[in-house]
């Protein structure tokens, strides 16, 4: 399973020169706590990622220090050179990067390093929970089939001569 198949392709972005209040308002309007900071590139949807900004960055660096948000831009607070993953990377590689960097979200890039999406732990959990559900359903189904094929004493049930395993 590769990152591009499970990441979100709708990403909320800002430019480095965006004032911080506008960035915070964008977070509120879009119900996100993470913005990818991009340098626009011609003929691309989003551009090239150059940083990330989180709601936590704003709280820790501005609000908690009683700094004037009106005097700051995204470039003043953004984390430059964020960890990123390629859309063709396997999921386990992305999870390793998240763990190593201590982050819950990663910008996803495609050809020529252009932003194509964002991978969040929430997305990974959704996919993995579906996979676990499939495994659980397989076990339950196997038990159901077995109970139909065998009588309580372990002998084959009447009419159960055909095997469910085509290679048996």
C-alpha cells in the first residue's frame, strides 16, 4: 500500500508571506490545525512545499508569549524543510518517518517535489482499522463455515461432502 493511495488530496495551503492572523482564520474556516506552506509553481495545483505551520506553533510561539500576531507572517513561524514523503513511498516508510520525526502529519509530494496531498495518522488509522476488520471478518466467516460443515460430534454434516477448499 503506497502513501498516494491513502493520503488526502485536498490540502489547505498558504504562502510564506501570508500574515499570521489570516493563516489562523484559514485554519478556523477550514477546520484544520495544519497548513502546508508552499511557493506557488506554474502549472501545479498547490506548488512546492517549503514549510508547515500548526495551530500549536501559533499558541506556543505567539499566544503564550503575548506576541503581536498582526506583526508576524507565516514565514516567521513556519517549520522550514518539513519531513515529506513521496506519493509512491510504501506506508511503512511513511510511518517510520513520522515516528522518527515525532509528527502526526506529512506533506505528500509527487513529480518534481510538488505537493499532491497530506498523510495524517488519522488516515492511517482509518485504513488499518478497515484491514483489521477484514481479518476479523475472515476469522468469523471461517468459524461459520466450519460449524455448517461439521456436526457437533466432529463428523461431517449431512451433505457436507464437498470441500470448501478447492485444492483439498
